[in-house]
């Protein structure tokens, strides 16, 4: 198993950049006390980050992904996380088969 | 060092139950990453090091897209910083919930923060204090899962099939939808926040391209929340 020196350097630098993004948030958060409008924006972060990560996959990939996404959202209002994932995966497999046919 | 307090065992058990779907979804993604990385010229040992030290799936897949020899190190670092910039927002949001951890606990804890375990920690903190047993139980197991499957993928290489065939790529989408609904329930302006993020991310992804959609969508939601906020509201 080889380990190239330039590759090792690239990996270490990528790790350093990534750790910097992970640790800088808490330092920033400790500097500010948020109220009102700022706090409303701050509290919106979790849902916004997760939404941004998956929106292109659901909205711009194709009809199978869009319909499966809608079905998964409906499931998420009624089922626990496991059930939601099962419904979502089943829906995408069926819909992809349907649209590929 | 004390990272863990009693009653740790039930907290740890809750953590395993909650993280299990993400572990399953991580398996095909890890295998795929390892197999693709070897196809791009990396050795299994290099895959093991990257997954354990970088531990950021999105940035690692993006790196494979840029991977050619001699390595374009500057481009790799810019791509990594851009995709992982969302961690700054995530860490800022999670910081008050980890305030009871020791300094070392926080230095390691934020280092292990990934989309899935962060989202579960936020959901947990919404109805009870976040314990070290729960957070580390979840985060360490999720980290080990990514390292293990990507290393195995590197060793097995191209004998593996396409995980999209089994809908594996959509398992993460479904997990995130479940967590978005759980985080948004009963909160003011949730629909506006999610709609603003989704529309911005989809638009930016189509017009400009990946990975810009992550940061722009992550900022659009809080911007909408600030705009929709009325004076005097708590």
C-alpha cells in the first residue's frame, strides 16, 4: 500500500481547512449575543443548511426524484425517521424503474 | 479527562438508535467513495487517511472530481473550503448546546461534526440537554462507519456495482427530509425558511453549479427568517 508524499500533504491540508471550518463557528458564536431579528436568522440555520444540501437532488434531477421527494415529505409528517427513509427509498426505486421503462 | 457523565449508558443507546439509519445510508456512499478514489489513482492507505482525517463526504467526492497528477493542491483546498463553509454556520448554531462539555471535549466534538450527527444533535437539544454520552456515541460511531466503508471500498475497488440502483443515494435525501420536518415542526416561519433555501439552492445549482448552492441556500434561509421577523416578536 503506497503513500505518496504530495498526496499526504494534500490530505493533511484538506483536513486542516475542514477542521478550521468546524471549529470557527463556536468561536464566532461566543463573540455575539443575538436577539430579535438576528436570533430569528440564527435559529433558521439548521433547517436551511439541510435544505440547501438536498434541494438540487430533489428539485432539478428529474420527475422520479421530485415525486419521491414529495412522497417522502408527506411520510415525514406521519412516520418516525426509519419509516420515512424506508418510504423514500422504496419510492425512488419504483419511480426510477417506472420512468426508465 | 471527563468527556462522559452518568447516566451515560442510556444516552449512548439512544445515540446508536438515532444514528443507525445514517450508518446504513453511509455504507454504500463509503464503498463508492473508496472505489472511485482507487480508480483515480489513490491507494487504500491514502483513502483510509483521507476519510479519517478529512471526514467530509461532500468535499471528498468533490476532490475526486479534481484529482489528477500532479495534484492541483490549491484547487483542492478552495473546493474543500467552499463546500465545508456551511460548518461555520452549523458550529455556531451548535456551540451553545455543547457549552457544558470540557474544552478538550469541544475541540474533539466539533472536529467530528458532520451533517447527519449535527442534525441529530440539534434535534436532541431541541427537547433536552445534549449529553457527551449521546453526542460522542453518535459522532464517533458515524466517523468510524465512514472510515471503515470507504477503506473497504478502496480494497474491493471496481468490483462493486452502482449504489444508485438500490436507491442508496436517496436514503440521505430521505434522512434529511425527515430531520428538516422534525426541526421545523411548530416553529414560526418554517415554511418560508425552507422554501427560500430550497429555491435558492436549486437555482444556484442550475445557473452557477456545485458547490455554490450549499452556501447560498444555507444563507438564504436565515435571510428569509430575518426578513419575515416582526418587531416585538420573541
